[in-house]
C-alpha cells in the first residue's frame, strides 16, 4: 500500500473512530500499511491503544499500526 494511499488517511482517521471493533481493527491495519504517511492518525491511534475499554486484540492491532507508522511511538 504505502505512500500512494496517503490521500486516504483523513477518511481512515475518521472511520477508525466508529465504535465497532471490526472497523477499528481493519482501519488500523490499513493505516499501518500506509506507514509514515499516516502520521496524522497517530493521536487517534494512541487514544485507542490507551483505552482499556477496547478489546486486547484491538489494542494490539492499533499498537502494531503505531509502530509501523512511527517506530519511535
């Protein structure tokens, strides 16, 4: 996917806030595949990763996405 998908990042960042784990998991994976060009999604992803009300699997998927976007996160 990579940098060619960077135009989708704003829409994906909005989509990830839908309260449905299927959307969150898939969207986080997609953002992670976009990589550093998905930087604008990092604050939203950090919020989800720190939300103890999220399923553990979702928090792991989001954490992996954060790592793929910004390895210093």
